[in-house]
């Protein structure tokens, strides 16, 4: 059966061009960030994504190579200007729109090339887009704080506050509408607003409600809502000096915005309600989706900062939930096992109900590398296990909290490692001298697997085998002030242990 | 000692413009000027300047050919391509080892252009 030619080329929007020339779409990026998806397999090549002809593809490859080689010493605007594809056509022939591609470099922590974000936008409306981007960016910053505030306060308290705010805003709205309907004098006059009835003027009553909403919102950390309430207060205040329909209209709008903002928080609240902190990832994904949806209308430039901050927050918040962690590592193990035709039962255990997920976040990179290596190298194929009379393959991730430190233990019941074989391989690879290998005990010999360049493979596999993973794991743990241990018995399995200093707040309650 | 530059361009007027920029704005000394690729190679060899600017469309040997020869002989040579030709050939030149490029027309009357030119040259001098 032939593949249908379906150029899935981009419309307006945003995608990530990775250093290897493959493309990750905004939605996939969002799902990856939220831990709910994976990169497409097989990888989607840029040349296919944009439907480049062979000549264009060759030029593009050449450009990518130059970018990889020169991105540190050649200014990005010069490199980007040479990108072979600057414009694409989207849509059907009749109403094809010209879409400009803007390339922007994303750097990793070391200043190397992490990827290139490509924004596809209509070239004709740049100005309006720039404004829109700035607004979106500011709104996004505030929204992010809202989400953090939602996470930081107990749901009941937040719920009570939001109900209170809704009541007050309804009251304010009613007060304002009533005054507008019954106001004395000509249109645009504000006299009656400040004339006391029942001891208070309508203006004062409005002010009181707004002020309460603002104060409470600020106390809970809902800065967005507090800011809109402040703006409404200011507008109301200005009605003491300034009359006229436009001024009145602005205040009406501000009240509506305030109501909308509170409604937004209630909706966000519903997303979390009853599902604990794990739902944080969903909320952030929801926000990321919104940002991505808006991205199509945004120009190149500062799309990355909000995106990056969102991705970071997603990570941070996602790590707050032990349930999320278990699922994340289970997904990882199962996905790798599936790709390799292996079967593994993954378990998470703990000696305490009081897990500090922060520990996982700190050594996430190490855990990923170790789990990857275990599935790839440690766990045998089902047929091998059957031949050796072994049962179900297992990997267990155990969290052990002690007085002053935390252990993350990862163990499998796979083929294990023979220290003598490891040492011999290390010597073969030139990682140590025979004399050095001789001098090591078994634990020392096994430790060779953490050296950069150590691999048992002749060729790098898709999952691991470049001899970098465990070295990276060791570095990650060392960077966090921890220790990484490995024990193994040939035929029986391997155990890794990450030892971390405790970072809890245990001394606070004495 | 001021930095030295060899300017290669088939237009005498542009050589004059570039020379003035390098002397007055960058504080360079112009070691020599040439009008084709063959001269470029000879002048580089004779002067070993800190920088050589290279037009691409030139008689006898074109800029791409000249910078290929120069870089073969002097891998550390700092070559700045200055050309109105865009696209694949620029990609070629940078891949071959040109340090950077400036697009013609030379708009020394524009502040932005001068600023960009200046920072490009400074970047190149910083590179090893």
C-alpha cells in the first residue's frame, strides 16, 4: 500500500527545528513539556515538512551544517539571513498566502545550539503583531503567577475567596448599572455618583467592593486580578475629577474585565479541583496551548522567553506530585522497552508517605539515563530470560528517606555486570591502563561504567550506547552534591543508588 | 600598531569608500588594495594583513576562488566577504572559512549599516 502524498506543511504558527534537522511541532513541544507526549517516531525531517525539492534540501543541509559549526562565532542575524527557506506558501493555489519564516536560535545552558525556533507568520502585519506579542507576554507573566497562586493556596481557601470576589463584583456591577440607569443630570455627568444616600454614596460603595477584591487578590497572590482591580479603582477615582461618557465607558469596561478575570480564575480552579497537584501539569499545558495558539499571530522575537518560562514552570510544578513522577518514569521505561521488544514491570516504592519530589527533580536527568541504560543493557529479551529460567523482568525505583539524606535506589533483575568484563572493556577502550584496572576492587571496576566513553556496544543504538549516558548521570548527581553507586551480580541484576543530602524543611517545626 | 586591512573590490569607488571607513571609523591602516582575485591572493601573501575584504564578482579569479586559495595557504586568514550577491554562494564562502559577510550596497550614510559593519569587523578580530 502506497503512502499518500500529504504535504503537512506549516500554516502560520511556531515549530522547533532541532540541530539534527528534524522538526517538532508546537503541540508536540507542549505535550513534551507537560510530560504527556513524545516526539514523533520516525522523526519528521524539515525537508519533508516543508516539502523542499532536492536542490533546496541540499542547500538547507548545507546551511544546517554551517549553523551547527559556526553558531558560536558568527552572528545569528547573519546566519539566519542565509537560511535557504525564508518564505513559504500556505493554502490552496487560489488563495495561497505568503508566510515568512523567522529563525531564532535557542541556546542550551553552555551556549551551544539547542535548536532553532521557527515562527511562520504573515509578513504583512508585523506592526500589529509586535504589539500583540508584548501584550500577550505581559498577560502571560501575570497568568503564570495566577497559576502559581492557585497551586500555593489550599483549594477550599481559594474557592472561598473566588466566591467572595464573585459576590462583590456582582454587587459592584449592580451598583454601577443602577446608578447609570438612574443618574441625575445630563449624560456624562458624574454628580450623583458621589452624593451620599443611606450614609454612603454609590461611588463609595463601589470603591469599597473593589478595594476588598484587590486586597484579597493580592493576599492570595492573584496579581493579575489585583492589577485589574487596581485599574478599576483608579478609573473610579478619576471619575471624581473627570466627567464625560468616555470616562464612564472606560470604567464600565474595567468592571467587565474584572468580572472576566475572576471568571477565568474560577475556570482554572475547576481544572485543579479534586485532583491534587498533578493537575498542575494539565493547567500549564492548557496555558501553553493558548500561547501556542496565539503564536501564529505573533512575530519572531520574544516568543521564547514566555515559552521557556512556561516550560520551566511546568517542569517544576509537574514534579510536585509523586503520582506524576511514578507515571513519568513508568512511561519512559515502558516506551523504551516496547521499542526494544522487551517487557518490564516497573514499580515505585518508598519507605515513607512523605516523599520530597524535589529530590527527583534534582536528579531527573540521572534517573532518565539510568533507567534507559537498565532497559537497554540490563534487561534481557524475553527469550533470553526464558532460556535462563528467569521470570518477569522488573525495575524498581525506591525512595528511601533517612535522617539527613535521601536515597533513590533503582534496581533490576536483569543480566547484571561482571566487574572483570567491565574492566577489560574499559582497558580496550583506552579509558584506563591494565595496571590501573588491576588495582581496582570489584566496586571500582563497576565504577568504570560512569566514565565518559564507556560503552559495551560497538555502535551507538537509538536508546543508548554512545557511552555518555551514565557519565552524564554521574555528573548530574555530583552537581547536586550527591553520590552515585552501582552494585551488580552477574546473572542476577544491577542496583544503582543515588545518595542526596536532605533538602527538606525538617528543622522548621523544631 | 593599527590593524591592517587589504581591500579587494573591482570598483575603485567602493575601494575608496571602504578604505575611508576602515581608516576613519575603525582606525585601521590600509595595507593594499586590489581589483581582482589574483591580486587578492598576491596581496594577502605579501602583506599578511589582520583582515582582507573580498568582493565576490570580480574579473580573472572571483572572490570565492580567491578566498579558497588564501585559506588553503593561510588557514588563519580573516576573510570578510563584501558582496551584493546573496544566497548559496555566501553559504559556500562561509563554509569554506570566510569569517562573516557584509551585504552591499554600502550605505555608509546610514547609522545602522555603519554600526553593523563595525560590530562585524570587531567580532572577526576577536575570533582566533
